C-alpha cells in the first residue's frame, strides 16, 4: 500500500510538471539564420532556412528547445550571378556540408542556465553531417522572439577544406575554421 501511494504521488508530480510546461512552435517563415564565413582575404555571408523547431517553457522560464535546419537552403547574399551560384554549389558539396547526404542539421538543448533578464546560457548538441558536438551560447528571450549568436568550429564536423590547421602552404587561400550564425527565432 505504501508503494502504491509513492507511485501515485510520483505520477501526480510528473503530471503537474508536464502540465506546467508550454511548448511554443517556431514560425520558420518569420525566423532567420544568417551566417558569416571568413577567410584570410575577406568573408562571405548568407542565410539558411529553419525547417522547424520549438522552445519549451516551464513557469515562464526557458527549459528546452529543439530545431531542424534545411541545409539545402544555403544562400549567399554577398555575391551575384555565377560567383553566387558557384559558392552555393561548393558549400552544398562534400567539401563543406554535403547536403545531398545530410540535408538537415539539428540543434537540441541539453542544459539551460537562467542568467536573468531573459538571458539564458545554453549547452546544446549540434549535429552537422551526421556528427554531433556540444556547443555553448547565450540566448535572449522576449515575449515572442529569441536571439542568439553561435560560433561553430567547422572542423569538429569534418569540414576541413582549406583549413590552416589541416593543410600547409595555403597562404591567402586559407579559410578560418569558425563560422558565425546569427539566429532570430519568432514564436
């Protein structure tokens, strides 16, 4: 009988916690992901589309999140014409994101620390090209938006094309290992 009461209390506690959680679906059509990749002689920038995602809140505090990014949507915004088409094709190739075999990248929150004033420290699993690594970043959440800047080391995902850490004698052809993502989520 005592075990039955313990189980009943555990079920009530679980239902209460689950009932207080609120999942907010991300509006992918209004959300943005802007990227910047740098090389010795300059940089390139563009966008990537969010496929879908959600943020989870408990007692109005961020408690979870999961997102899927459409890697086939990689777009370059600083070039036009043939140069634009060539870079986008190259970014989608196996030298970079291999979108034919890996059309989606994923981000899943694992740990969230409330820093106050709507700012959260996030530890998440980022999966690119089927490879998952931990990443840390801050996210600022308001009533209907969340923004974050992520710095991603591409070499952790076996994207080593023209990396000075993997190839010698690249000179001014070297591409820096880190790329930046500026994310704005609307929910």
